[in-house]
């Protein structure tokens, strides 16, 4: 078990404020989001400009340029359904990138080809093979098996892979929380020896429910105990970061509680 890699999720064009900033070319807004996320503890910044449609590539380049100018050589997660935009973003990364994401749909093969050419980590969504969108633990694991085989066949080292067990809201299906927790644990058990790691887009769990941060924080603590390696979260959510640092200290991945102590010192300044 390792300490959680924090991916700051806020520079995403599906968020209204980011979409407006892209349309207005509001440099200050993008710079602020980059800076605040890094200062709050993000290890990687997710970059998604997909709602710009035909302007996605130019907006991707613009955002990445602003991020690097503002915070330096931070790692980036390039988040796009467009292979050309993915390649354009990856080419501008100054540190080891994160490809967000690949899946098992044969129509998405271009992203595996990109992963073969670009040395970086990979988020894998276990879907699109036999089960489409998986709902049960068993369906998720079947899709993981397919993905591992696909990457082996492509000659891609699976130690680069972070499996995202696909979080769906418990507001409409309460079994989904447990399914993701159990998937995280089982993936580490089956494939951890080959270096496969786990990831989560955490906030989907609480969609449609009130006081969402309470659900998100509890879910994060449970996933950390199950062996989670990376989380896409809002690092500016102080409660979330509190839970993460405390959970790492409890399960022993924060050796000597050093990160927890550093975090607390920042809080009481």
C-alpha cells in the first residue's frame, strides 16, 4: 500500500465555471485553479477541454501553457475522448503524464496505440468489452481481465495501469459503493504483484444526494483501507484532505504519520 496520489479534478470543462473561462479566455481563472490545487496538495492536475468541441485542441494547448507557466513542472492528466486532442496534450506535458483514459471498447483502440508511443501512466476504465457498463463486482473484474490481456498483447507494461472501478451514484443504486470498494481490494489482490494500481473518480458516488462531501469523505476512507492508490478529487475540500491524511496514518501508508503532521501544521497556522 502506498500514499494516495491526488489528482486535482477542477480544470474540467464539464464544470460551468471552467467552460465559461474557456469561452472567455479568462487566464486568471485557469491560473488560479492550477495554483490553488497545487497549493492544496494535488500531485497531478487533470485537464479536460472536451466541451469546447472543435476548439478542444487549441483550448487544451492554451490551458496547459497557462498551468505550466503558473506552477511549473507539475504532472498533468490529459482527459479527452478525442485521440488527436489527447496526443496534442501529451506532447506538451513537462513531467510524466497520466493518460485519462482507456477502456475495452474496440472502437477506442486509438488510445492504446497512443499509450504504446507515450511513456506515462494510464487510467483504465474496465468497461466496453463483454459487459458494457459493469454494475457488479464480477462484471468489473471480468473487464479488468480483458484490459490486462489487451495491454499484454500490445506490449504495454501493466505496472503503468491504474484501474478505475467506475463509480456510480448510490442515490440510484446503493450496491454501487460496496461494489467499488470490493473491486479495489480484489484488483490489488489479483494484479498488485504485477504493479497494477487502483484509481477512483470519487465524487460520482454522491451524485443527487444532499451534503455530498460527507458521502465522499466516508467513501474515500473506506477505499484507502481497501488499497486505493489514486483519487480524482477536489483538493481544496479541506475535509476531504483531512480524511485522506488521517486514513493514511491509520492504515500505516504514511510512515511515522509525517504527512499527517505536516498537514495539521498547515491547518493550524
